[in-house]
């Protein structure tokens, strides 16, 4: 008989999904400053207890600024650093921040934001180096020592990336394969640049911990995100090639994706896959380091593409076709038992959309991980459809929308008339305020956790969609203004939360 695992015990709660880049702020992008605290205050007034967001890692134009294709699964995104806090610490002056460009309040202009913020971060680093107090220097040194398992390699990787302006698999061979003599040479050559990169991570860490403390004071649980796969062009793969299924030249032998089905030709994602045999032999050391860092930043974690811990589709790296692959087993049970032994409770919710085969369900249920339900996937005219809110099981996380779907109003506007009529019938709506009707239905469901999005609370249509999978342009840009945190909206959400006994 399988040993009963210790799992995170969830109470009937609710919250709002909004990524940090979508927050209001003075410098063109959401950050870890006053806008984040204003959102926490909004959640508190709305009687919500959870805030969910996308991965926090650095993003780049090369990957369309996607937080799911980060250059590190350990580092924080420097663009999220609050410059006004650096001014308060004395590492910037008011004059350093001027002139502030006229940024778009409703969309992140990543190119302009990056140009502005990186120049100020350089200035802050120079001033820190010249004028930091002993206590500030000691805090920096303590951070670098505490996070040395990933920080040193990430800082060197980021320094080399900026200089070479190309993916690491195209770097000179001795750097690509991490020749020790070559690494020692570039560590000396890039010493100051490495220290700057470490400084930006220090700033992120300081501000994140202050924000997390504020959330904790207000009773807000932080829900992070764990993409199972990492980007090929990342410090993760370059610094730990042994953790991945690479050839002797440190290039992928196989890559991730999903197989064809009767309706499409599959997807070739291109992410490198793990060498699970090696990882098992090391007690999943790389993964334990990754989870240790993540659990240090957030309270609960959503696992993206949970199916990959059960079995995964391995596509020959030399092929452009998703069909040129095979299913391989992943060590899901052994992996999560190892995580449990090391960390205790398993603070996971899992993305199990579209892959509900018996093997995945068995793995999910063995550890009592709550899966996901999204009403936008429902056939409203089919009795008993699993995505209709009235049919959600208790151990489920229900969403009105996700970062990958349309807003609910946008979805509703695109529905065929028959589906729209069936939707009205099933949730008792007339369509006049469909966003509140679906929030009511999701909050009323048996699901232990319920989430909506800021876009749905504001009743926005498809123009406010955050991401459209399979597209490159216009994603990850939407922002809310301070006016969006209306007390009337907060009070109305609080009302549904009270009625449906969530906290």
C-alpha cells in the first residue's frame, strides 16, 4: 500500500490573478513598489486571500518578453525593480530619474522601459559601490553567499550574453562547453559586470521580501508559477548541462512538445528535456535547488504542464516535426516523494488541462494535488460537461480566465448563439453583466480555490487579453491603471466572497 503523503491542506479561498508587469507604476511597467502594495490593499478590501502571477524571471525580446521563456528560473526580472525605492535607499537621486518618458499607462513598451530602467540600475550600482554603508555591503555579501549556488553562474551568463549578443550555443566552444580555464579567464575579465548583475538580483530580493512581508501582514497568500521546462538559451541549461538531455557538444538531443492529434499536427516547443536518470541519481539536486529558491519567494506554486512529470513527448532535435517523437516515462512519484522528504508539505496546484489520461490522474490524486477548471473550455450545451462550474469537484482550482485565455467578456462575445443561450441557462445569467455572472458561478462552485483576473473584474473584452499562445506580438503587455482598483469593484467581489463562504 502506498504511503499517504503529507500535502498542503487548503481551505475554501479565492483570489485574483494579475502578473506584476500589469501593475500600475511610474516607469512604464508594474514593479515591486507602491502599485503592488495598492493591489494588495485592493485584494484586502475585496476580502480576497490569494494573489497569483506568472513566473518572476528575467525576460527578453528574443523570446517575445514571455515570462515562460526566461533566461533563469532562479533570478528575478530586473525590470520589476522599483526605482523609487532605490532613490529612498540613496542609491539613486531624483535627478537620476529624470526625465521620465511618457510611458503608456495601459501597455508595457518593453523596449523603451528596458532602455530607461537599465540605465538607472547602472547608476544605482555605481553609487552603491562608491557610497554604500557597511551594513548595506554586509547585506549584499550575505545575499551573494546565500544564493551562490545559482547567482554566480547566472551573473556570468548574463554578462556574456550582453557581450556576445547571441545564444550561448553559438558562443566560442570553450565557453559553450564550460571549459574550466576559459571560465576562470572570463570571470576575471567580467568581474565588474558580474558584480553589477549580482547587485540587480540583490535589489530584486530586497524589494521582493519587503513586498512579501506586506502581503503577509494583509493575509495575502502569494501564488507563483513553475514552468516544468526551461528555455534552451538560459543560465539553467548552460550552467547545469548534466541535468538535461544534451549531446557531447551541449546541444539538445531531444526537445519538448506534444504529439499530433486528430485535430492538429502537434506542437514542437523546442525546450530541452531533462536527463531524469542523472537527476534521480543525484536526488534531483538541481530541482531541489530550484524549488528551494521558489519556495523562499512564494507560498503556493502552480505547476505548468504537470503532464511532463508523468510522461513527456520527446522529439528528435534534428526534426521540425512534432510527429518525430515518442512518449517517455518521467519519475513523477519518486520525484514528488523526494520533494516531500526534503520540504515537507507539497504546496502545489497543477495545470492538468487537456491531458487528463488515467496515468496523470493517478499521479495527481496520489498526492492530492488540486487540478484546474476553466469555464471557457466548457461545452455549455452538453449535460455534465466537466468545465461547467456546477460540476467542479472540491479538490480543484477554478478560474474565470487564465493568462492564456481570452478575457471572459471577449470569450462570451465570440460564442455561437446556441452556446451563449446554453451558458445563460446553466449559470442563470441574462448576459447583461456576464463577467459578474461567471464570477458568481465560479465562486459558488465546490472548487476549494477560485480565481478571477483583473481584466474580468473590469469587464474588459479581447483588447485586454494578456497572452495568445502561438503568437509573438502584443502579448504580456496589458496594464491596469490605479483607477482600476475601484472600491465599488472590491466591495462587489467581497459580497460574492461572503455569500459563497470563501475567505
